[in-house]
């Protein structure tokens, strides 16, 4: 059975990449307490100065949906929303590999 994975690209408002990345790193730190989260990585691409990428692997899609209801999630999303100009998601069936 495959796991649920996602690549999420957040394009930020000009000059807000570091601020958004800090909020996403807070989210990453809280994932130790979230059931079903196996990987949550915050990334930059050298060629995209206004983008932050998040790599996620979850036990299943339901665990991901439930994480959005976790304590503090709505508050973090509220702080992040004004910094975001666009979001692109690629949902994946994660088959396995190192770290998964």
C-alpha cells in the first residue's frame, strides 16, 4: 500500500520568502506531534527567490487532512496566508525509498 505524498510550491509575495519559510519551519517542528506525518521538509530552490517548497509524506491522505485540524494549524495558516501569492500542489502515491 502506498503512502500519500505531496510537493507544495508556495510562491511568496516579493521579499517574504524567509518570513514564510520561518512559519513553515514552525509547522515542521510541530509535526513530531502529528500522527501519520512521516516526512515534512521545507526547501528553497536557488533559481526561485520567491518560492518555498514543502516535501511531505503521510501514512495516508486522511492523516494529511487531519493535520490541518491539529492544534495551532489554523493560526499558522492565518499568519502564512498574507505572505503567499500562489500555491501549486503535486499529489503523489509515495511507494517507498530511503526515509519513507
